C-alpha cells in the first residue's frame, strides 16, 4: 500500500522503456511494468541525493482507504514517519515537530494558504486532477522558501492533446467531475476538475423534519454547510522549443449554524431570540508560465496572483415584544483575516547528464495582509453602539534569489550546494536572510549508502491557534518591525540499503532548531477586544529531534511499508510557563504505520493501513487551590456544580501541556473493484472502513463534576471526573468512479 511513497513518479516512462530495451528488447513489453517499477524504487532509495523526499501519484492516493468516500492527498501524507496528523480525521500536517502553518502547499507553483474543507476533514486538492505530489520534509531545494517544515509540490495532470476523457464520482458527501481534452488538436488542451458537496441539499429536508417537531416548543434549528473547489490547467504548444501553461484555482466553504426561539402561542406575548454563527473561508488564484527550451537548458518565466480570506460572525438578534419596535435588539461580532500575493519569477535549469545540474532564479512577491479586523455592534433599548479592533492593511515586499548546484564527480559520490537569499521589507524595516542548502550522498558498495544534509529556512507569516484544531478562524499574522521572522535550521543524516530488488529500507536521524515562534500571551485570545493584534502575541523558541525508519517490500501481488517515527518536541517562551521549557502539544513520542496492498486479481485490490501514535499533550489542572474563607475539599473531590467556582477552588497549573492524552491507534481497510464496461469505459467501486475496530480515540480531556445518583442513590456523592471526548467511530464509505 505504501509502495508509492518510495517511488519517484517524476521519472518519465520513455526513460524507463529505453533502459529496459538496452537490457533485453524482446522482454520489454512483457516485463517493464513490474520489473522496472520495483527496480526504480530500490535504486532511488539508494542513489537519490535528496533526503526526506517522497513522491506519490494521484492514482496511488485514490487506491488508499478513504474517509466518507473521498480520497485525500493530505491524509495520504499523514502516514509518513516524522509526520503527525494532529487531531483525528482532520487534514493537519505537523512535520518534524513543526506546526500546521509551517507547511508550504503549491498547486503547480501556485501557493495556497488554506487547504481544508469542512473545517479540515477534507483537503482542497481534487485527487482526480492530480498527477503527483512531491513531498519534502528534510533537504529542501533552494527554489522553495517561505515555510520551514515541509513542502507539498502538487502537479496537475497534463492535458491530453488528442482525445477527450474524464472521470465522474459520487461519494457520501459530494460529487466530483474531471475532464481533459484538446481545444485545438495537438496545439492547445485543457484539464479541469470541479467538486461540490451536497451536505446542504441533504440537510434541508432533515432540518425541515426536525423543525416541524420542534415548532410546538417554540424552537428552530439553523444549519447549512457547503464547499466547492474548481481547478483548471490550459497548455499551449507554441513551437518545438516554446510552450506555456496557465492554471486557475477557486475553493470556498460556507458554514452557518445556530437556533431560534419564539412564541408559538397567541395567548402569550410574541417574541423571538435567534443566535447563530457564520463562517466563510477560501482561496483563489491564477498562474501563468512560459518555458523556452534552448539546447540542454530551459528558461522559465512565471507570474501569479493568489488570495486567501476568512470571515467569522457571531450573531444574536431578538425582539422581546413583536408589537414594540423599541424591544428589538442585536449583538453582532464580525472578524476578518486575509492575504493577497502577487509574484513574478524567472528561473533557468541546465542539465549536463548525470554529472552536473544547475537550477537558478530570482523572484519578487508583494504581500497585502489584513492581520485582523474585529467589528462589534450592539442595539439595546433603542440605543446602538459599536467597537472596532484593527482593520488596517499591512503591505510587505519579499525578494529572493536561489541557486542549486548538483555535482556527481564520482559514481559513488554526489553532492548539492544550494543557496537562497531573501530580503523582506515591512514597516520601514528590512529583514535579510541567507539560507544555505547542503546535501551529500556516498555509495557504500552496491547495496548501501550514507546521506547527510543541512537546511536553513525562514518564514514571514504565522497562523496562531488557540485550540488543537487548526480552523479558518485562526488568524494569519505577518512579521512586522516588532517580531523577527521565524527561522529554522535542520540537520539530517541517514543510512539506506537495498536488501533485494523487492525490499529496501532507510534510517534517518534529524534535529531542528526553531527561532521566533509566535503564540498568544497568557489570558489573551483571538477575540480579545481593545488590544492590538501585535500586543496579543509573544515570541519564543523551540527544538525538536528524532528518528525516521522505513522499510518497503514489493512482491508480485503484495506490497507494503512499515514506518516508525521517534520524536521529542519542546518549546520555550520567556512570557509563557514562567519562562520554563515545556513540551509542544504535538509532542508525539512514537508513531508506527503499517500499510499493505494485495492485488487479488485484475479486478480486485485490497488495502489496509494501521496507525499507532503516542497521544497529544494538553494543559489540565489536576489539583485546586483553596479559596480563602471556604472549606477546601481534598483534590480531586469538589463540591457540586451550580455553587459557583469558589467551591471548586482555583486551578493549579504547574506547567504547560502537562498531560498526555491516551495513545491513538486505528485500522483502515479498503476494497477496490474495477470493471470494464460494455461501452469501453471503466467503472470502479471503492468500499472502505475507516477505524475498522471502532477505537474511540480521545480528542481531548476535560475536568468536570459528576453525581452518580442513578448508581449510588445518594445525591451528595459529587466528585471530580476527568472525561475524554472522541469524534470518529467506525465509518463505512462507498463511492463509485466512472471513467470515460
């Protein structure tokens, strides 16, 4: 099942065929699909200069067990060693001790700041239009910058210049349609895909039934959610040496939920009281690129415009007497956050066989941030008032050059010398950074190799979260003259071996040093009014280190990968936790993944994946201080709820993230059934079980009061209880894909 993680999908099929023909022309047609794919995976593991890079095809992602009938690119990456998913069922990536905002997502070169639908349950990438994703977690090429933890470089499928074809799928939550074909045959062609949820359509009749039953009690439930995304690629073959392409992306989510209470009797005064929350977020962008082939080199010129925004509103409307306009009132609070980027880039790629490769370029980016806008308004007793926090745009310029030199002076020795230089200008201040990128590979005979790398990166915006789920309400905060850019230095070293053409392994050790991390101050949150957004933040440092181990085997019908990750992840802020170091909330010490794929026959394929991970951390008071003048019960026993906080005492917190919640583990299984249809098209049924043995993995733990009167028959037996909350039980999924 994990075979695709060890393969480099970027290698061209023509090169593989040429290689096979040089060995045995007569056997190429029969043996190429199996022999060459396996051999390339093992060879790549041994000889590749890059550390911590995995390539995964869109086809491989589609074959993995899915959640709610929808294959997902980010969830496929979550099973890698050194990568933590954060919270179950969500599309977070916490790579080598980093945070979710420290990952760069590129769609054919276009950056996306938010890649989640349904609050993170699905990612924004339409797998059916994806050719492959190159994922980097250690040695970053110097062409990448602006993020410090990982790079997900997603390539869209190249259009078909001769024939029209596509896919249509139906899942539990939505539908997906993709197509490709020529606009002008052999000259101009497109690939496009659109996804749309139908949760809102399904919820309308459901809510109608619920509200009909609630009407007699004077209650109404308000709810609506939908998401959609669209991406397209247009390729133009201008001449033999000149080509161009353009891509576009649009993704949007809208959520509304709340309730309304009203009088349902003419005998009483007519009133209504309505409360609801509304959340809207999304990305859009467009990129164009021109490529000119000249000899063994290629010159590329590209430009893009990209925008992300989130909009959150808390609304309360009421009227105490429908016949009295003066009794009408409201309380509204509205928050906004966003960023718009414009970029131009010029790069040159030169390849002189296997001996030398040069990749160099320059780029400039203009950033337009809206760090925070919070607007509140109140109407009560005919008097209106309002308040506003923030709302000013912040503009910044980012200018960079990069150069990568890959040299192989000997068959056994290969190294990369790269450098990225960045100047970031904001509020009259310029931050400059030189970021060296160094990699080395040394072959030890035929079957083993050593690799080492050093990478320095900078990041100029951070998304600050006050919860364990990264939501669109988390504001993206830019670097200013007050706070220095986030910086990271990462050291990696590894040992790699091929036990046979079917089995290979890797062992990679790594250490990361983090500077200028941002967090909210104690007692301050996103919604704190009267405080400027910069005043809410504090800066600190962090460090993380660990070991990633992976072993892959590929036989005739069976393939599989076992991965293990070991990690320590610490933080230290002068103004948090009394200045003492504390573990990160995603300090997941151990992580194990076992993934298998078995092809029963030409029509049926089984997939299974098991994940184990040490639990996340959180801050929880185990004891309470006495309140002066009150009787302090022995912890953790407290008085019954409803008597005020004084009877509970004051929470005693001796350190931040002091509790580790129980370990996380689950099993996913999937079955794909392929069938060639009479009209020559192809149909695929995908049947999956997410969390097959229904492990209710704790999402968080809270402290509460409980009375077991129903069990003990004594209403005075109140006691303090620690309760865990879980989200996802066993979830079956069925989807159908029609390929035409």
